[in-house]
C-alpha cells in the first residue's frame, strides 16, 4: 500500500492531506494574556457559526468530493458556542471527515457540573476533545479527569495538552523566516468563507491590514471551493513573516506562563 506523503516542519510532522479547522465562536471563558485570538474576537465579538452555514459547508464539501482526514472545531471557546451540540453532530454525521475533534479549555457556562454534562453530550458526537491545560482552568481539568477516566485511557476520547507556557505573539515582521515552516498548514472556515490558513484573518485584524488587499487568500463556499487556494504557495507569503504558526518564528519568541 502506498504511504501518504508527509512533510516535516521543525519538530512537527504533518500529512499533506487536506486539513481544515472550523471557527465556532468569538467568546472565551478565560482571558489569557497574549492570546493569538484576542484581537480577532474583539473585532467580531458576537460571532457564532450558524447551523445554516454548517449545512452549506457540508453540502458544498460533498458536491466537491472532498473528504478530510481531520476536521477540528475551535474558538474562542467552543463550549460557549450556542450550536456546539447540534453543530458537532451535523459535522460528524455528514461523513465529510474521517476524524472530528474539538479544541477547548474545558471551561463552559454554569460551573463545573454543567460543563461536565455538556462534555458528556459532545463526546457522543465526535472522536476527540483536546483540552489545553492553563493556570486558570485547573479545577475543571481535574473534574474532567475524574468524571471521564475511561475516555482518557485507553480510548483517548479526551486528550490534555499542556499550554501553560505560551510564546508571545510577534509585534511585527520577523525577517529571514521564508519559506515558512508551517506548524498548522490547514485551511480554516469562518461562516461561509474558507481561509488559506488558520492564521491569516487573525494577522490581518491584528495589524490593521486591509482585508481587500489579501482577498486571494479567501474563498466563499461553492463547488470546488479549495481549488484556487490550493494553487497558492502557503509557505512563502507576506503574512508568514508575522505568523506564530511559522516554526522559524516560534523558536525565536519569548515564553510566558498563562
């Protein structure tokens, strides 16, 4: 059997198969300093990925004959997403991705018990929840470990990642970092718009760039919605010199405990 091609970026190996992230909502239950999404969330604070846009995404993905190895939903904080139960089920039931996951800090509305109930419901819809450990969510992480021990080992439907130490966002362009070594080389969907990478919109908003000048990096949902974006070299663009997802930048930046 022919092996899938892989590419190594710094210490990270990623498959060259299509990867995609769904941006679920702009609200978050924590307030981490230097969060890469702070500016974006403040710019569009009421954003919620609607069920109508999810239905549209599924429709055009099937019409385009795309099959993603992985589809990850992230925010903001997805546990605060109004459509988290229905949305995760729609994506999972659609069959457009081999693996469906959620990235979370584990802190939902209404306290620990409500959060545990919600996580239990979501686990019925998806393959994995990746929970980042911070200084501000220790109580929730401990409660989740206690409530779902069989999902942590050996089934691993819940995975914990230590995110206490973060790199501080670059303040501007960092020279001699192209071509980028991209540690997150997947597309991203917000509403009904596909973005060439998971960082481009964040960088545009952070540095007050005119989005129209970078319109080639965005595409509306339609049949074959990724075909034009696939022709663009994602690893040698201007925004890559500002991007925290560029491994050449990542290794140069200072760290801060969250």
